[in-house]
C-alpha cells in the first residue's frame, strides 16, 4: 500500500547537486576537476579550536547543555558583538543553534504562523524560501537584479507593499549569497526602521560578516541595533570561522521571542552539539580571530585573480563582490542556459560551477555562481581552463 509523503516536504532539490554528482563521477575516472561550486572554506577550523576539541574529547563533560547553549559560549558571542560592533548584547538574548540553518528554522517557527507572508530577495540563498514554504508561509520575492545593484532598498519595500500587498517578515543578507553584495550601516538602519514602522519582523543573515574586502568602504554593518525593535540577527561558525561541519550557529533574539525559541530548541534538538559549542569558545581567542583573518586574506587573493580574469571569460553583469566568497555572473552571452553552461564547463573544461537556477527560479538560468573559497591556486587553474574553453564556444 502506498503511504503518504507530506506535501510540505516537497522542496526543490539543488541544481548544483547534479553538477556535484557529475564532478564526482569525473574524478572517479581519474579526470581532474577544479571545484568552485560549493561555498565551503577549505582551511577547516583553526588549530586553536581543534586543540580544544581534542582536550575536550579526553576530559570534557560532553552531556547536554541548556537548549539555548552553554553559558560560556553565549557570553563569548555577546563579547564578540562588543568587539566588532561596540554593541552591548545580553547573553540571555543569544540562542546557540545547530548551524545557522537551525537558527533559521527556529526563528521562522517562533516568528511566523502558517499563511504568514515573508519577503526575501531574489536572487538569494534558496533555503530561506524552501523552509518558509514547507512551514506553510507564503514567500514574497523581491527582485534585486543588476538594475538594483543586487541590493534591497526601502524603495523596493515600498514598491512591494503596493504591488504584492503587506507582509509579516523580511529576510535580508549582507554580505549576500550568491552575489556577495552588501548593505551599508545607513541602508540597514533604514530597512530596520521601515520594518519596525510596518510591523514586519526583520531577520538579518550575517553569516558572511568578517569576509569583506574593502573594509574602509564596507566595514560590515550589523542589524544588531534593531534587535530591541523586534529584529532577529543570525550568524554562524561555518564561514568566517571555517567550521561548516561542526554545525554551530547562533541568533540574537528580541525579548518577545526568547521564551518561544527556548521551548522550541529544547523540543527540536535538546541542545546544539556540545563538543562543538565548548570548542567554539576558542574561536574567540586572538589565535582564532587571526586564523579567520588569514583565511579572508586568502579569499581576497583568489578574488583578485578572478576579477583580473573576468574579461577573458565572457561574463557580464557581475555583481559587485564586496563580501562573502562568491562571484555571481551573467553567462547568457554564451547562448547556453546556466545549467547547460555548468554541465559543459565541467565536461569540457573540468571546472565545477553552481548554476544560478538554485538562487533565482525566474532569472537564474542566465547566471552562475563561483565560490572563491577553494583558494588562489584552484581559482587560477579554473580561470585558465575557463578562458581557453570560452574561446572555443
Ligand atoms: C546565506 C547563507 N545563510 C545560511 C547558510 C547556512 O549555513 P550553516 O547552517 O552552515 O550556518 C548558508 C550556507 O551556505 C548561507 O550561504
């Protein structure tokens, strides 16, 4: 007898998975592949974090912590807001989660009901939309393409209100995935005030904070000042601290959501991974920050190599890669869809790229996303291969 599979679980698969599978198949036959399709730092956690994890494995008490995380880690995260943004954050507002993915899930459940409408930028990180829809929320996409310099503004929010009606939540990301574009402090403050004035719950994804290139122009503004007005700020150890597989993130919550998040966290996961939590305290040491800064310097080198190679690749409309480790480019001059472009770039040039369809279901078939997290040597080799290949198209 056929059993039921829920409608809510029918989220679209990532198009990049086809490319990853093909890249693995190619590697398995001994062919070389340069992979620029995954947004994952290659360095892994810093030595100071690894050493701490080893000590903890020997001697630590690794039982459950409080559902919202170990007190020591929540204090360190609060101190991080003081250190980076001169912001006073009560550790009681901080919820440590299973990656920022866990934070999004808890935040969405705590803040929204079935049928609520939540606005997101398009292109954008696909999980916001997919998870919101599986929770029964209606997603209102706001186009942020080349004509808007890929950045969300209050003008677009006003326009969305007029054309699509009111909404209950808004997710922003700066630096953004896939574009790498950023919002400055004034823009974030304007968006936060707009949301507060319209009763819209702002959720600010700050996962790529610290990974910025022109720090004078883009010091990396946070929405932390808007938490008192109801905003939720989300971050993670995955990117800046290169701890993807440790599955640790956090969110800073407004007063009205703390009790709900606490109860939900206890029910959903009991607590975030304890070994990762205690080890992550070491990420906030001078050695931890220095290791992360050295990674950012490596991404900066890879980014320079990529920018220098652009004229030879035939890509246009490149989003300003001000932060994160991505570059989002229009490949339509090739005459191929992004999916075909990525499949052929892999087949014919041995370079794996992410097709834009994953980030933008409407216009993404003209775009590809490149991850620079693979480092300078890989990016140099990829640009060499892609420019030769481009000349054959
Ligand atoms: C913009 C953005 N938000 C959230 C995530 C989720 O990351 P994690 O759950 O590892 O913290 C990612 C992962 O790539 C991302 O790019």
